[in-house]
C-alpha cells in the first residue's frame, strides 16, 4: 500500500463519518429507515489489512459515531462485531478466481453482484446488533426486526451509490 | 509458557475482539443506568460546538412550527392569568409562602441536537453549569414537558427526553385531578401511554393530562398530552390510555430549563422522614 492509497482511504473514512454525523443522523425514513453509512469505513478497507487493525478501526469509528448519538459503546460494539466477521465473510464469498489480483472490495475489481451481496450481508449483521442492543428487550422484537430490514436496504443502497464516486 | 504465548499470538484477533466488545457493552449499559462523565456524549465541548454550528445553519426550517407553539403558549398563559386573578380573593384559605410560590425559575435554552427515533432519546441544549443548569432539573417547552437533565458540561447539557424508557412523568387529568404516570412505549414519537389509572376513575377522550404536583422536577400543570385512545386494559383493572404528546418533539427548537430552588430541601426532608 503506498502513501497515496493510504491518504485516499483516510479521506473516505473521514467523509463517511462526517456524512453520518451531519447528514444521515437527521435523515430517518418513517421512524424505521436509518442509514448508518459509516459502516462503509470498515467494509471497503483493502483486503490485505490485518484483522487486529480492522478491529481497532471499527472500535474507533463506532465510538466516534456513538458520541453524537449519546449511546457510548453501542455503535462501537456493532462495528467491532462486523469488523471481526469481515474476514470470515470474505472467505465465504471468495470468487472463483480468488482475491489474488484484487486489492480492495470496490466495483471495478469485484463486480456489482458480488459487492451487493457482500455489503448487504455485512450491513445486515451490523444493523441487527445495533438495533437489538438498542432495544435491550425481546418484547420489541418485531418492530426491531422491521427497523433492521428497512435500514439494511437503505444503508446498502447509500453505500453502493456513494461507492461509485469512490471508484474514480 | 511458549505454547501459551504462541496461542495468544495466534488468537490475538479473537482476544482483541472479545476485549473491545466487553469494553463497548460495559460503556453502553453503564451509561444508561448511571449518570456518567461528559466526555463521551454530546455535552462534550467539541461535539457541542459542531452541533451548535449545524443548528445555526438549519434552524430556519422549522420557524413556522416554533411560532405557532409560542402563540399557543401565550394563549394558555393568558387564560391562566385571568383565572388566577379571579381566584385570588375567593376560595379556600390557603396562601403559599412566597419562597414556595416562587420556587420554580426558568432559563431559556436552544436545542442543538435532538433524536426521536432511537429507543432511548436524548436532547442536547446550549446551556451548561456556567448558566446554572444542574443534572436532575426538569425541562419544558412552550407546549408541554420535554425531559430531565442527565449530564452537564460547562456550556452544554444532555437531557433524557420524555421519549426515553427510564423517564416516567407523574401526571394528572386536569379535569378531575386523577393521578397517573405517563411513560413512552418506544415506537411512536407522537404518542405516550398513561399507566396505572384505575378502571373506576373517570377519564374521557380529549381530556388534557398535565404534570401533577407530586414531583419535584416539573412544576404542576404543564401539559403532557391529550387522551386520544381509550379502552379498558386486558386484565380489566386499569384503563389503557394513549396520549397525543403535547410537545412536538421532532420540531423542538427552544426549551425552558426549570430550576426548583427548594428541590434539595424537599428531597432531604423526604429522605429524613423515610430513610432507606
């Protein structure tokens, strides 16, 4: 990884968090559709990043978002969980040619259907943890599951669309 | 020993994963149950400044709603004033001590952060300990109750809104003075439940529910909501009542922090009388 790549990654990570805090935090569809676009920060890191670095990035980003939601630890827990499962998800979704000639989970390298599956799966896991921790109560499981599904669709769409700008 | 070390190195991702999860969840549940430090929420100086700046850029959007709320408040205060002037000479022989009568002081604050869609909702206002705000104070808006101060930094405070699972508001029906408790059920930000009102007490649709005098946080008589759904509860012992919230939470712009100057005195006295 050269310096230019690193700078690009840091720039996009900051952008995702800023978008989350200033824009998507105030944009909730019908009290059910939330967009946690900041998850993209850990989803779109290069393939060769170490598992430990991934965990700490996830914790840092999650905690920063938590400060603005007044939920210290909730987004951090969900993001660390997602970061831990990322290597397993990548192994599960290994394309036929493997990852040898590819560096990052971006559309130019992986194709749209792979990307949608990967982002959708990870975002679903993340949102499930966020909303079930938030509810802290199984009595509300139906509305919570509704939130998870609607928000997964919303976040996956936004991350995929934003990611087209990142490609260039 | 070498084997143990090799094991730790091999499993380091898993170990860090568990450690970070424990840390996060501990923070989360501790924060929800106890008053906590001000660094990791929106009372934080930098977070507060950022939100203040964001609010100053977007506050013009809901001016229309803010105005109608203020007009409504004016109308209500006018009618109360007329009522007080009429009542003063007649009626029962009760005169409040001037310190008790003037125990509530209000301070205007601007809402710089507000959520209504989380399970537990918080607001951030731009007044803190420097302006005399302390944890535990009540907060009301032009149209009704808002919440309770949770933590303060020097210039900002975080409130738990009425839309928070831990907040119960001691309420009464204005028409007949029946006492009950209002609590949010966690889904709809326009609606709150009124609990523990016996089936044998009278309540009607469109009754106004206000804060009772049995709490030291809010002044009595601040609107909580208006009855709009009413049926006997499943076990038949209580009413199942839903209120339309008096405060329009999604469009909240300015609030009043209420300082009860005799709160400590009242609570100390109650604690002395009933030691736990």
